[in-house]
C-alpha cells in the first residue's frame, strides 16, 4: 500500500487531505496479572490496518460496539495516540515524525495538536471543577491570542457562550461546572474546543450521556458551528441513528468498525439504505424504530450476542463467528476493504461475485 | 381499561426532601397489571428513579415517601408495602419484587466471584443452595451466558454486557414475580442494549414475570413494553398501551418526545428538539407543569393542573387540549408508517 512518499511530501500542503491515516495499527500490551510474570504479554489489537482520509469540512461518523476500537482510532487521527505501525499525516506532515523531530518538520507538533481537538463523553470530568466557566474558556484564548486584553477576552467568551446556546451568557459565565446540567457542560466543552480554532474536532460519544431528547439539539449545534467555523468532525457513536443524523446532515460518511477493523465505509444515505456488510445490518437491527405493531424485540441477525475477545480475534473474517452468512471460506481468508478511497467500500466476500465463498459450505455452530 | 388484575398498586405516592419543601414525586397513582411489561419514560431529573424506588419503599435518605403501595400476591392476599418491618421488606425486595439498577459494576462486590454472590444471596434468604445454584445456571444460560465460566469469574473479568446480564440473573434467583429495572442498560452499547431487551422478553414469557422498565430512551423500551407511561416534572402525564402511546398520544410533551428522537426511517428534517428546559423540583409552575414549554398552552393550562382525561381505551392523558394536540402536532414518522402499514391502523380504537 505504501506510495511513493517522496513526491507526496513535496506536494503543496493544501492539496493534501487534512488528516490521512495509512495502514494504521494500534496494539496495546495488556497489564499482566500478579501471576503472569512468565507468560507472553497479551496484546489487544485495538486498531488493525486502517487507511482513511479526512478532508477539510468533512464529517466522518464512526460506529461499532463497545471495545471495537472507535476511540482508539479517533485518538490516533488527532495525534493523541501514537500508532504502533503505519502513519498519520496532518496536511502531509507525518505527525509522529514532527513529535520526534525526525526529517524536515514543516508543521510543528504543537501546532498540529492544537488544530486537532477533542470533546469527551463525560464533560463533567474534562472540565476543571475548581474553575469558573469564564476562566475555563479564557485559557485557550490566552494560548492562541496572547495579546488580547481581559475586556475583549470576556466579550469573546460571552458571545461564544451565546453562540452555543447559553443565554444570557452572564448567567452562566461565573458558575462552576457542577452548577451546569450535562447538556450545558457539553456546550462549554464544545466552546472550549472551538476557541483553539481547530481544523478537526473529535466528538467521542459526546452526546451519549445526554438524554435522548437533548441529543438532536446538541448535534444540530455542532453542525451549525461546523459551517461557521469550517471545522471537520469525527463523530463517534454506538448508535447508528445518531451517526446517520450527524453524517447525513453534515453531508459526510459513516465508517463501521468491527474488532479493530473498518468493515464498511460510505456516504451516510447509501450505507443506511443499502448496507453492504452483514455487520452493518446487525447495527441496523439494534437501532430502535417507532413502527406501530412492532413484533417486539425480534431475533438479531447474528449467531452470537457477545463480541469475541480482541486479544484473540477470530481468524479470516473477524465477524465469521457471529455472521449469519458465514461460510467455510470466511474462516480462512480475510476480506479486504474493496473499492476506491472515497467510494462506498465493504469488506465482505459477498460483494465479490467470483469469490470461492459462494462455493464453500455454510458455517454451523 | 379497568385494573383487572393488578399486582402492584401505587396510590398517591409522594416523595419529599428538605422537610417537605421539594417534591420529587408528586402524587403519583398507577397500577401495574400481573404479567405485563410497563415502560416508564422520562427525561433525567423527571423523577423516574423515584417512581421505581417508591415501588419497593427504597427511597434514598433523607427522602420521605407517603401514600400507599399495595402488592397483591398470587394467593390473593395483599401486602401494604409501607407497613412492612425492615426484615419483611428485605425479603419482599428479593422474593416478590426484585430490582436491577444501571451499572452492574457497583452492584457487585469486586473481590467476590460472581458465583459467590449467588450463594450469598441464597443463604441470606434461607433458600436451598443446591437448588438455587441449579436455577442460577439455568438463568445464566437463558441470558446466553456460559454458566460455569461466569460463576467462576470475578466481575471485572466480564464485559459490561455480561455483568449486567449476570446481575439480571442474580435478581431473579429467588424467583420474584416482579422485576423493576431502572436504566438497566444505559451504560452499554446499543447492540448490547437491544440484545438484553430481546432476552428480557424471553425471560418474561418463560417465567411469567411482571416487568417495570424505567428509561429516558423511549424508542428502546417501545420494543418491549405492552404499556407505556410518560413522566414529566415528577408526575405521570400519559399512560397508554404501547401502540396507542406511539401512534395516537394526546399529550404535547409525548408528541414532542416522539418527534425529538433520531429514527433511521424518519425524514431527517423533521426531527426536532424540545424547546426549553424541564422544571427543577423547587420551581414547578402552578397549573400544568409543561405550560412554559407547550405550544398549545392557554390561560386555563396556567391556572388549572390537568387531571387525567380518558383519551382512548386504557389511555389516560393529563392535558386539557389533548384533542387539539392530536390534530395539530404531527408525528414525523407517520408518513413512513402510512406507506408501510397502509390502511392497517387499528390504533384509533
Ligand atoms: N490504553 C490502553 N491499554 C490497553 N488496552 C486498551 C487501551 N485503550 C483501549 N484498550 C483496549 O482496546 C480495545 C479498543 O478500545 P476502544 O476504547 O478504542 O474501544 P471503543 O470502540 O471506543 O469502545 P467504547 O464504545 O466502549 O468506548 C478495547 O479492547 C480496550 O480495552
Ligand atoms: S466475509 Fe463472510 S463472515 Fe465476513 S461478513 Fe462476509 S459473509 Fe460474513
Ligand atoms: S394542559 Fe395545556 S400546557 Fe399542559 S400540555 Fe396540555 S395544552 Fe400544554
Ligand atoms: Mg470509546
């Protein structure tokens, strides 16, 4: 997969994707228990061989089960997690080469890090409990605009607070985080990220802790600000209907992860209407709808409820232990993510009409 | 629908804190029918956990619960729950009505194997341990878990979804008739939540359980519930059979709630948030508590707190203008329904 990197490096920076992942791998060594001194450390394959581009003003929603590597991939894309293999580039600059001072560094690591921001699931714990909102928001301004005086700083903070729907700002500015509701804390976290003038914000389950009825509001706010501030978003959710709402409104893509791999990625509408991967179908099943005369909670389109241990992922197609369509061939070979970058891509043999899959026997448990 | 065979009757339940200054449950009455699944839906802070706790007289200190909670046993006798001694209450909470909360992690003792929790519970209730453990294994298998492995594991060795299922099995080991669950799946990913709901449905059928499932997630519980109840500002505002509540609700808040949830099949433009905020315990307005946010509010609403109107068969709605709500607040998924279901709309019964 590795291209002719020399020429790529010399291309003008703005022709490069904002963030580009190439064959990225993140493997964690699991902490050893007391009695395991002599054993090989277990390795969690959190992210395995993922290549992905994120453009300016782009929206990518990542979905998948707990533990499938969404957060790890997200953090790797914003330079918060060092990959154990593969490269992460920001406007063509190798992020970890910049960090280590390897080669010609065009964009310093600090600049990269401040261009790539994160909002967490639990805003309560990411906001300093001993600081007032106004002081929390003053910090990024002091960092990015050291010459702005206190009066102008306060004005900017107030107008941003109002922009994120906290009206009147004066009512909120002098409160401490615990004096805000979960939704309001999340707005402050968003405001703080925006004050860094980021190119990309990673929203990691940023709406999951909010009531269902508040999620749409928060997503609308992020999408509004995306237009105003020209930021891209990587939006992580385990809920396909939220991913669809965010990605479709933001005219972006949905990426489906399973056990560290990207198994399907495509435009939101197409992926929802016409899922190419059996696992995407499972996520559809998991998404409640409000149909009348529902036949209750129907059987899921998968053979097992529990996800396998990422320390020891299944051979071949990692989904073969649960996939309702699995055949012998799926146990042996691993399907690649077929298709051009940017197109709708799916990693399943069923999308290859000539594959030996079609002649092999169905898997039984 | 008259309460034909209620198993739990809650009458005028009130929970107050600060010496009666703040209400967190305001005069709530509801009957739960034997063998039904009731979904209770409310935003965070609406009092839904208080509702759950009140059923078992388990309000956290220093809250005060008043009113009446009646439990009708299978043998026809009735227990007045608020009159039970602490020892009787302890037995009642496992053997008649069991409860499962969010976050299995904090319900398990991290230094004790899962099997130890089952044994300890059985012993504490003077139950036959051998018989009880056989039941435990069956329950774990019902929940698609490997009984041997799970009983022999420490809680942290299991995934969140496995822990929560083990906790459900534990709550059923003394064969209660009723299972009350407060956000039992909220910390899990959606796929595991839905899987657990499917399993609960199987358990309900197999063991003839009555279930009360409390959540902020209306579409989630809609897959399981026979009947749904919506809470707003510490009180119930609408109760109806599932299909009626979804297809023909009469309360502006319920309709707004239905329209605010992202739905894979609904047109995107039509999902919208509910304007404004729900009131805190100290400033619940007089009259209808939803009036400050309600698009249909009138003078009458601000003055008179609406009682329940009968708005359909077994369908009660606390809104003066329920007819207007049905006419003027469109449901955004109806268009899809009409295409899909065609003329088959028996929900206007
Ligand atoms: N710092 C770490 N050290 C060891 N293992 C880790 C570390 N971070 C993550 N993992 C493991 O890597 C795998 C992927 O984790 P990750 O947090 O990316 O999943 P996720 O998809 O975000 O899950 P969730 O939906 O629960 O947030 C998991 O098995 C997790 O336990
Ligand atoms: S490759 Fe085989 S096991 Fe994998 S998703 Fe496709 S059919 Fe299922
Ligand atoms: S009673 Fe009035 S204010 Fe309350 S929900 Fe009905 S219309 Fe709205
Ligand atoms: Mg995560």
